[in-house]
């Protein structure tokens, strides 16, 4: 029956097409911000990646259940310990009409190496070797376990289109952080959409690319109009009043409203961004004692924060890695036990408590300032007096770099979608030479943990790697290296018939190319 | 008259310099622009390199002199976010803001004069009491709350008006695209204008009422009444004209303030004007754009105040502009 129906529908559609009565499917999307630039390698941010997935295609991409799915690469295989071979799809054309070949991947790789934001992610890679027109080898210096993770960032650019000089004599391929560049205003990718109109901060219009290679995709959206709506209540109102069809993010205060409204669906998913507090051992003698750190962890009611402040819009965390990452283990459960916390404080000799300063941003993470206030009042129960200061993110980050308070809030999302990344930036021994511990304001340092990270970074055997990463997170858990609070959930709002649940993912780049809108 | 204008021009330049210096001095405290320009995991070394390229590591005086040198040639710097000259970005956003201010001004003038006069001549009427009570409410409710409430009532619940943006604008000339030439444009500008007017309208109603009541007590009004002149002539021709001087003074200052309130209104309605642009620039630490905005707004203040002084002379012949310039 189903089959018959779809045949009838197909026939009807063909008839409609032939008579020219084909209605364009156009959707309006509102995000909290629009992409900074059309250059996929100018700035590493969610907005850029969302755009890249619409206009370009990566070699491979993440599926909803965090597996890899080939895009420009048809298949791949490990050639030797430091070489991964990718077989590229044939017959793909860029928007400009140029044919996509291996040399475009090679060219893009060289360009990434010039990008301040992306070169760090690609640092383990030494070279791309073009084997033939549709085969490439990605080479690393050491055995590297995250080749596919990194390949999700490799969006092939049209090398012929981006080569040469502009009328003003500027190199078309250059990456300019500030100011005008060819790539920040012009695009040619292989992706499902073409940017046809753009007014920064007002709107971006995408039209479907007729020659898109992925004919297996059921995506039927012909036009997308992306409007940034900064204010949460306005964005929600725009969805509820029918002015737009799809919004992200939905703020926690409006989740119930969107869920209960007619004609609109709420889609939520656990996210991968961990919100934490770090305790600065260089500033506070007491924080050097693991018992005090544990006591703080025991004193903070993560579940209460998620329930009351986040209104259920978060997943309570006991460690940095969310479920689905190799380092995640059900053993590292969130701790909350006020009696135990007081006991630990007495054992450490701080039964009378002490005073600390605390800083948190007030416009960076969901409800960040309210979370900080709650944590401050929870700590007063174990006689730790907190002097809390919150500030806008613009002022917060320079303050964070100065390590200006005894306890500081930081949220982290691993660009590599891998456990080792959390440790490298947040809890590894600070080292200016290799950049480890760049955001370790607590100055926590554990040699054994760092060794496990180094081992994991060159271990390609998944079982061994999982063991190392879980052990690493075990050390951080037992030592209470930092205070994990929760992983922020993601929420999207969509009109009925959008089937948006199919295209969203925990990484928060919806695959609009595959979006099926049913009427 | 000419001497007066020259004097005002010199004052304006001095004010602009002061603003530029202050804006430049505070930008160090606005945050680190690099944070918004690069991803979170970019190393400190790369950041420093970019800072050098941007000239952010130079001493304050070097940076300021470089800025003034460029500014004198009409270059107020390049916005980090828009990647265009800051002045051009602002000029592109200016029409949207001016139209919003114009819309609000029309509403304010259109309602405040009749309401103010009515409440003055019928102070005890029930309607007057209602108007006065509402005006208190209007002054005390913050503009963003008014705006959000209006969106929920008129857009979400009733579905009469669009909830955000400018809609279909019609291109007029240069960067000027207008809302006033299409139905969709009118629908889009209505709510933001009312929201913006909501804070000023009560103020003007009360101001006109107070002035009017005072004037109505004066000898010449009594004389006019005794003479048998039609009441509407007394109220609207004789009395109203004499209440306008203080209203214009306050109005001139308030138009400047209204530009400040556009920041809130535009943010709530996602109105693509320069108020919203400014708030975003602050969030993104787009310092060249922030400095340019402050200078442009300072310029608007100076110009409106000069125009207000000139209007004085037209409304009240006893104010001698020429003598003010001496």
C-alpha cells in the first residue's frame, strides 16, 4: 500500500512538473547568529561549520549516532600505520562547473595548513598524496587514531575557482581574518546549496544546486532563507507566529511553550559541551588537597542545577566526556553528598572553611550566571565563602587568561569529538611549548594522566585507546581535577511537516541537504 | 547667524575629538577582539601573531594617532565582523534606524499634542484620568518588555503583524531602503515604532499638559476668553504655541535619547539598524565599529542640538540667534 501510494505521488509529481505547476519548497530558518564569513577556513565556529555543510561536502561526516558516513569519499582503508587511503566519488561537479578531483582535496589541505583556526586540528597530518584523480592518501607523522574525525573538517574547495588574483590584485586563495578577501565573499563547493544572496547580519539566501551529486538523498528543499534572530523571545515568537519554519537554539525558558504549541515540534538531543568549574591550585593552598576538591564536588548538587536552573535541559555529568565518546564510563557517576563533603573538609583540616573568589561569564553558556550563583550558595554549606563576579564573555576571556579568580567557569566542546581533547585543553599540565593545558586555569597537573593522553593520541587500536582514555578520566574523577556540572542539551523548534528530527545531530550542524518537507 | 554656525562647528569638532579619545580609551576594557576572531583552541602564539598584524600590541598613543590620521581622511577603521569600512557599515544601517525614529516621532507628535491639550483643558474628566494613569504605566515599563509583550499579543496570539525584521523594503537611493513604500514594510515598522514611542509618548503628554495648564492661567488667555474668541482658537493657536518652547527643548534632547533606545527596540525586533549593530559590535568586541558608532552618534547629537537652537528662533522671535553667536 505504502509503495503504491508513493508511486501515485511520484506520478502526480511528474505530471505537475511537466505542466510547470511545480511549487518551490522554500523554508525560513532562524539561528541566533549568521556565519561570520563565506570562507570555510577563516574561523572555526559552529556557524562556519553549519554553513560548510550546506555549501560544501566533507570527505566523511558524522551520522546521528556518531558514526562516520562517506561523502566526497566513497570508501577508505588503512594502507599502513601512518597512511589512510580515501577513494573519492566520481562525476562530482562544483557549483562553478569545474570537475571535482583529488587535486582539489590536496589544494584544500594546503590551504588549511595556512588557517590559524584549523591548522591545529590538522597538525598531526604531514601531507596529502594524490595517487590518481580519485584517490588520495592522508599521511601522518605518527600513527594517528583520529584520521576520520579530522576528515570531517576537510571540505573540498574548488581549487581552480579559488586560484588566481582578483581585479584588485589580491590572491583569491588567501585567508584574511579581518577585512575583505575573495573567499569571504565568494563560494564554489560541491554541496547541496548555493548562496545566492547575503546581507551580513540580516539574511542569507540559499538555492538548491541542480547538479548535486547525491541523488540518493530525498532532500526536497529548493530554497532556504536564513535569518539571524539574536533575542531568544523574538526567535521563539517568530516560530510560533509562523514567520519562520525552523529555529535554533530554543532557550530553556521556552521549551515547554514550544513543545505545547500547535503546529510546532520541539526536538532535543543531549549535547557534547561540558560545563565545568576549575579550582586554581596556584592561588588557593587548600585546592592542592584532593580532599578539598572532592568535598567541593560532593557539595555541588548537579542534578538540582539541571532540574531547576536548566529546567531539565542538560545531562548531569560526572566527567568531561559525554556518552558515545571513548573516555565515557558509567562508573564515573556525578557526586552529591553534603555529609560526605563536610566530612572531607574536616579531614583536610578546613572544617571552618575559607574564602575564595569566583568568576563566570553571563552570556556565554546557557544560564551561566545563574549556575555560578547556585554553585556559590551550595559551597557556603561547607563553609566556603564565595565572592562571585560575573561578566560578559568579551570581558571574561581576557580575565580567564589572567587566571584572575580562584574558581573559574569554563565550558568545552571537543573540536575532534574525542575524549583526549578535553584533557589536552582543560586538565593537562600547562605547557606553553606544546600548548597543553591552555584553558587549565586550575593548574591541575598529573604526569600519569598526561602519559595516558599521549599514549592514546598515537594508539590506533580502539580497544586499547578506550582503555587508556577511560583510565585517564578515572584519574581526573578520583582526584576531582575539576568540577563537572552538566552537558548542555541542544534544542531545535520546527513547524509540523519539516521532519527536522532526521537531519539534526549532537554536533549541531543540521544536514539541510537531506531535509524532506512534507506538505 | 553665520558666526553662530561657525562657532557651533568648532564646538562640534572639539566634541568629536573628545568622544574619539574617550571611545579609544575605553576600548581596551571592552575585551579582547581576538577572542571573537578565532576559535577556542587556537594557540596563544598564533593569537599574538594576529594581534601584531592588527596593530593591537602598539602603545595607546601610536594607535590613537594612527586612528586620528586615518579618521581625518574619512577612514574610521574596518569592522572585524563586516569586513567593510566601519563608516560604510554604519551608513548602510542608518536609514533603518532613522526610519524607525521617524515612525516613533510621528506617533509621539500625533498623539502627545491632542492628548496633552485634552488632559489640560479637561483635567477632571474620566478620560483624562485614564490617560494620566496609562502614561505613568508607559513611563515605568521598560521598552524591551513592552516590545516583547506586543510581539506575543499581535504576532503570536493574534497573528496580525510580523514578529521581526524589516520585511520587504523598497530601494530608494544609495543605501536608503524604505519601509514606507510597501504594505509589508508598513506592517513591519508598526510594532517597533510603537514600542520605541512608548517610552517617550507619556513624557510628552505630561509635559504638554503641564505647560498648557500653566499657560491657561495666564492673563492673555483669560482676556481672549473674555473677548469671545472660539475656544479651539485659544487652545490650539494662542495657548499651544506658547507651550511649545520647552517641549522643543526637551524634544531635541530626547531625539538623541531615542537613538539610544533604538538599541533595545532594534535588538528585540531584530531590526537591522545601527542600534542593533552596536550591541552586536559590543558583544563581538568589534572595536573599530564601536568607536565609529560613538562618533557618528555624537555627531547626530551635535546636529540635532544645533537644529533645535535654530528652531527656537523660528518659534520664539525673542530668541536672537545672531546674538548667541556673538
